[in-house]
């Protein structure tokens, strides 16, 4: 039996309105983000087959998003450092308009080969994301599991697991919506995409 992983991006943060790169910066949820987290917990608790385990990034915006689900489902939050967001180097804490135009142009053309200076290499981020999810799958084989993490890390990881070229991650998966569910199945080396951006609000 394969494991089913419900992948969730954290709720809206204070930097979302400006489309500012949060990366590994510890940015708080907005009031809307807190409501999204509460509704995620309500949605999952109302399912006939709710998750039976919960894994989460160490960053506070992910932990705060996971907390209502943990309470409503009676689960402990297992923190996994490898689920942390990608560090964006020069872009960390900035919007694209604050960066040199030539860097932005190259990034948009190929965000993997032309990652921002001092950023975590996207291929390395994808590999740690895959390691994290495969470890969870091995531990929770045959069960349904909630994983709360981050937009870029999850998109890179999905590409790697599904055999999609990493350089296309921004085009293939333009955005994981806040507190929406993307469900995958992992069975050994095989990964299936079951649902993408299922609304929970």
C-alpha cells in the first residue's frame, strides 16, 4: 500500500501582499493566514479519512499553520528540518523590482541554472525535499499524512518526484495556494499526483 501525503503550503504571511521573498526568514502569518490555518484544521477534521500523522517545517509560519490541524485531529507535530523553505540569497526579503534587472531576467528564463546569488541551489533543495518525503513515506507506509511546508520547496520536490525538469517548476506549478492541499501517493520509487491545490477555505 502506498502512503498518501497531503502537502500544504502555510497560510498567508505579512510579506505576501508585496510578493516579497520570505525564504528562510521567519515571517508571521497575517490575520487571514491564521484564519486559513483554522479552516484547514476544520476541513481535515470533517473528512471521512483524515490524516493520522503530521509533519512540518521548523519555520514559525508553517508551525502556526499546522497547529490547528494538530489540535483538531489529536496529532503531535513532527518537525522536519529538511522541510524548511529554500533560502533565496540576494532575493531574501526583497521583491523582484528591488533586484538588478539582468538577474531577474536570467532567473525567469531558467530559475535553476540562474538562481539568485548566494541562494540555496534549487537542485539541492529538491533533493532534500525528496529525502524528507521519502523518509516520511517509509515511516508512514499505508497511511494518510499531512505535511505542512513551503511554496518553492514543495514545487521543486514535486518536479523531482514526478520526473518533471526542475527548470520548469515555475511554469508547471506556478503557485501552491495558501492552506490548499496537493495530494500525492508514494509507493516505493513511484509517485502519483492525486490532487493539486484543493481548496480548504
